[in-house]
C-alpha cells in the first residue's frame, strides 16, 4: 500500500483518464495513489458526506461532483426557478383566454396539477435513473439500447437544442428582466437598451461566478432569493385578504360571468399558464448532487409545486380584489399597479421584489443549465472537456462558462424573447418524449426497482397535454419561424453523425483540451451509481 499523502500533495496531482490523449495521461509521470477506503459515487466517503478526502483515498483518474443539495435547497431550486418575474409583471394571459375570474383561477390550479403530474413522473425516473441531466438522461436510457446509432438520437437532439438555445436563452431572459427592473426606476421613459444589456451581462457574470466558485454558495444564494420572493408574495397575499375583509370582492364575486365559450381559446389559456409553471423539472438536472435522492427528490417536488400553485392562486386573487379585470389586462406591470394602490409610499417594495426574484431565477437557471452541458459532454455528445470538474471547488467549471458565454451572446444579439417564443414548443416536444420514455421503461425495465412509482395515468395525461402544446401555437398562429426552429432541432444530426457516430474530432482538440484543463485546473469526471471499494 502506498504512503498516505496530505490533501495539499494530492491536489497537486492532475487526474488522468483512459479516454484522455496520451500527453494527458500523467500516471507515468505522477504515479498513482493506492485505494484505501470505499467511497461514495460522488466523491464522498462513507463517514465524510462532504467528500473532502476523496482525492486522497482514491486513484486520481477522475473527480466527481459532491452531494450538497438537501431537501430545503431542492425545494428552493424548484420554487425559485418556477417563480420569476411573470407573476409580478404580466399574469394576464390566463385571464384573457378565459374571460372570467372563476375559470381563470381554475386554470391556474389546473396548470399546477398538470405540472405536478409531470414532476412526479420525473420523480419516478429520477429515483430509478440517478443520473443528472433530466430529459437527456432519461431519453438516453430509454431509447439508447434499441439501436447503437439511432437510439441515442433523441437524447442528442435534446442536448443540442437545450444547450445551444433553450437553456442559455432562459438564462439570458431572466438576466434581462433583472436589468430592466433595476434600471427602470431611474428613467421616466425607460432605460436605454445599451444600459440594459450591460447590466444583464453583469448579472450573468455575477451569477456565473457564484456557481463556479461554490455549490454551497450557489444553493445559499438560491435559498435566500427564494425566501425573498416568497415574502413578496406573502405581502401581496395578505394585502389581498385585508381588502377582502373590507368588502372589496366585487370582481371576485362575478365568478364565471363572461366566460369565453371557445375551447381553443381556453386551451391557449392553459398554454400561458403552463409557461408560468415552467421549471418544475429543474431538480432532475442535478440528481447526482442531491442528498438521498430517493427520498428528497419526490419530497421536494411534492412540497415545491403545490407551494407555487398556492402562491399563483392567492396572488391572482389579491390582484383581483384591488383591480378590475379590464385594469389587470391593460396594466403593463400588474404588481406595481397593485403596490401603488395598496402600499402607497412603500410601493418601492414591489420593483425591489421583482429584481430579487429575477436574480434568484437567474441563479437557478445557471445552476441547472450548466449541469445539462456537463452530463451531455460526459456521455460523449459534446466536447469531453465540458464534463470536467474543478479539482478543489468540485464545480463543473467549463460547462458553466460555456453556458454563460452563450447566454451573454444572446443578450448582445437582442430579440431573445422572440427566440424563446419560437422555440417554446420544442420544450414541450421533449417533455412529451420523456413521458414516452417512462412508458417505454415500464416495459423494458419492468423488473428494475422503482423507489417511487406513479400511476400510469399521470405520464399518459402529461403526454397528451404535451402533444397539444406542441401543435397549439403552430395552429393558432402559423409562422415560418416555427419551421426554422424545427429545422434547427433536426440539423443537430449534421454534427451527430461525424462527431458521435464516427467519433471524429477537430484538429488540435487534444491541445485545446489540455490547455483548458491546465488553465481552469479541472479534471475528467465519471458517473458511478454504487459504492466502490478497493
């Protein structure tokens, strides 16, 4: 058995891996450390949940992320990414599509139930397949075994679309929302676009720095800003109940009056409502970092999504005690209008709350988006260097930097909101595909233990809703941009064949990988699902 090394000595060794180029295999130079104790799959010892000695007690062939996300942080990640700025600024799509107070409130609750069904279905997948990456991991596991070449295509196309468009676009949008509501109070006619972009980039950089520096810091930031937005919603809710106590219930008492009779318009109201609930799947992107995921993943979902549903319901009730339906539909900043009427001189609390809410959502978007890039790279669907982990901080540094760069690029290019509009249907296309993956796995892996199992009607219901939400926006407002978005998704095959199937690589890839590894002080990672001994 080799001589025991100090932690500082161990950190000086750069990990190697069999898949790395010869010039990076440093076993010949540094030798290897003898395995001394069993350790947990994410680099933590049985008696050391933080995994601080993982590098000392394990052959230095890879470094993994640690399990640092507990139940509270999991709930805060779900709530913090679902509740952004929409409920404070423009929650009127549902009311416009339903026409009545009663039906609009029913739609908000119905959207919460649909989101809960989807998230619980993901909980079954996440507790059975304990890989991070959410849809990517489940599509890869369900369809990959069917054919060596064709099977991984759904997972690859999801990674292609999400890593390049969906995740950075959402990250960029919430940073722009933060910039708008931190600069707007200083300009009567609205802040200049250049200033908004500068503040957006600063927001991206700050959030990225937090996530690159420490997982613990990122989760603490998420917990704090989630608490801040829940306090804001509590203030709005209490204000609404006070007004109800004063008899201000004229609008609410109208019930189902003026309900729109068109099923298509009501269905589109569900589309708007479900967009407000987007983010219900975010915890599954970090499954490998959740402490006791078999318990905490489904439990966080069962707490977080009903909490968001109650928040949305009470917030809309409060708005309708202070404003009429016409006023709510005409307002460009509903919470601000509410604040002016209820809080008076303290109305400045509202824009501050919106800024805090968007910053927390940006942090959650960065946290989860970087993990998708990390997992796809680890499976060989993206450059391998993007799956590397910082030796000391245990954060997926390269993937976080790439996600931030893409988000910043979209902010600078402008019109990012239109981009999300045209690609939003693809998100539901992949949600539906994941529900189909669950049904496939019920057949192909029927004997595999499922710590949590949902009734089969739940994924079938979400699959049907997903099919509608893919088709509805295209039928309601057919535009050539939807075709462009679909073509972009399929165009990923142009890169899949040479780089994944044929395993080609660009010139100087090894040199660039080695340079990035040395500059960022990171090393390869490897998924391990069980305890590993000597």
